[in-house]
C-alpha cells in the first residue's frame, strides 16, 4: 500500500507511510489464518514487550512510530 500511495503522492516517504499504516494493517489482518496459525501477533508482542492482543500490539506499534511533539 505504501508504494501505491507514494506513487500518487511522491512527497510522502515510503517509511513514514509504512509507520502510519502498520497499526491499521495489524488490526485488519488479525484474524487471517496465517497470522493465527503462525502466532504472528504473539511473536510481535514478545518482540516489542506488549500484551498479546492485536489491539495492544497495534497501539504499541503506533506509539513506537509516533513523531515527538
């Protein structure tokens, strides 16, 4: 998605788009068979030190990628 958006808006950077989209992608994909079967939410939670729910992981990722004010 970042590539497609970046193609429409070249002033937006790929990495920043990834950071902005990732929490939403986590929520959208939470019930996907591969995510559930491979325990991807649990693995992400372990890596970033969050609770083992997709909402907690998405919020933690959003916090990690937030720009300081």
